[in-house]
């Protein structure tokens, strides 16, 4: 056999193994997900709303996030690609099937309102809206909307919805990227953007997205 044919066989075998693995996990089931999520409610709440914690660590809203995005984040916590002391033990408790199930469970919940935008000034919200929808070419900041979608409601599994997400959570994530503490995004798209943002810009855009409401059909 020529090397090329062997190479082709290797690819086929590889593809077969991959399909075999995928078959072992059934599509996520929201009912099983609810059972697997029993321990999650302490922080993410029974309705998936999470909580903005002004002086502490905010718990992100999971309700209405894309299932594929939730799965990716749980795999990343489990593998240590994304690090957080509060969250990692809980990701470690889930097997592959439970990850698919909790993702299905939270993704079908309606988006809940977010906290942390209430005390923002008019000027801050105006600046936040500018960064979100138009970016700032003087600082080479692309609009958030160009990836996170119009209204910030997310695009597919790669670009999560950030509208109606807690300001405290958005802020910590932007600082984490800025300080190279979060890097589970293969192309480091967020790292490049966060490093160009001042702390004031981070506050402004976090407050603006937190104060956006999302209609029932707004996120998938
Ligand atoms: C002790 C509190 C706590 C518990 C319990 C908890 N989490 Fe979390 N979770 C967090 C925190 C804090 C973060 C944000 C981590 C960070 O800043 O990177 C988070 C982040 C996440 C994310 C990423 C969200 C995003 O938008 O990127 C997912 C998904 C998630 N948790 C799912 C779960 C699931 C499923 C469970 C239950 C099996 C669970 N969590 C239990 C605190 C908790
Ligand atoms: C070039 C594309 C791109 C642009 C522009 C962009 N993002 Fe992102 N963003 C991403 C990707 C990709 C992820 C998911 C990272 C991952 O997979 O962990 C993300 C994730 C996030 C998250 C984490 C959400 C969560 O639930 O964990 C926040 C917060 C965020 N972006 C805020 C912003 C803000 C604010 C802006 C504008 C200043 C912005 N992004 C602009 C690509 C982009």
C-alpha cells in the first residue's frame, strides 16, 4: 500500500473512532439535566439567573445561553483550560453525559434580567453603548456586536450572548482576559480586545450590557 492510501485509512479510522465517541453520549436531555444541576442552584439559582454580587464573585446567568457554549465551558473547566476555584470542583463532578444534559437544561430556560447596571451614569451608558455597537477605532476596539450579534444576544455556540448578563461577571471576565488569566478561547479574540480597554471602558460596557433586556425569542 502506498503511503497516501495508508494516510487515508488512518483518517477514516480516526473519523470512525471519533463517531464512536460521539455515539457514547446521547443528545442532552433537559429532564436529566435538571437532576444533574441540583448542586448548581446554590450559585446559579433554580431559574438559572445567577447573581450579581457587587463586592464579591458574581455568578453568571446560564439561563438561555447556547447549549454548545455551555458544554464548551464545562469541558474547559474540567480540563483546566479555564480556571476558577469556585467553579472547577463542580465541573469535575459531571461526566460527559451530564455535561450535555445540564447544557440542554439551562439553554431552554428564558433569559433572566441582570444586575449591576442600575447605578451607572448616563455618560457611562453612552460610552458602553458606543463600544458595544460601534467600537472605538482610535483604540482599535472592534464593536462587541460584530461577534456577539446585534443586541448582544449571541451567535451560535462560539459567540455567547452577553446582553442581560451580570455586570460583575462581564467585568471579571474582561479583566481576566486583560491579565492573561482566561485564555480558553483558541484564537484569543477576547484577549486582544480586552487588552485595549481601559478599566473605565470595561465598567461602561459591562453596565450597558447588564442593563439590556432580552425578549423570550432573543437568545436560543
Ligand atoms: C460555588 C458557586 C458555584 C456553583 C455551585 C456552580 N458554579 Fe458554575 N460558575 C461559578 C462561577 C463563580 C463562575 C464564573 C467563573 C469565572 O469567573 O471564570 C461559573 C461559571 C459557570 C459556567 C460558565 C458560564 C459562562 O457564561 O461562561 C458554566 C457553564 C457553569 N458555571 C455551570 C455550572 C454547573 C452546570 C454547575 C453545577 C454542576 C455549576 N456551574 C455550579 C460558580 C458556581
Ligand atoms: C472578534 C470577535 C469578538 C469580539 C469583537 C468581542 N468578543 Fe467577546 N467573545 C468572543 C468569543 C469567541 C468568546 C467566547 C470565548 C470562549 O469560547 O471561551 C467571547 C466571550 C465573551 C464574554 C464571556 C461570556 C461568557 O458568558 O462567558 C464576554 C463577557 C465578552 N466576550 C465580552 C465582550 C465585549 C464587552 C466585547 C466588546 C468590547 C466583545 N466581547 C467583543 C469574541 C468576541
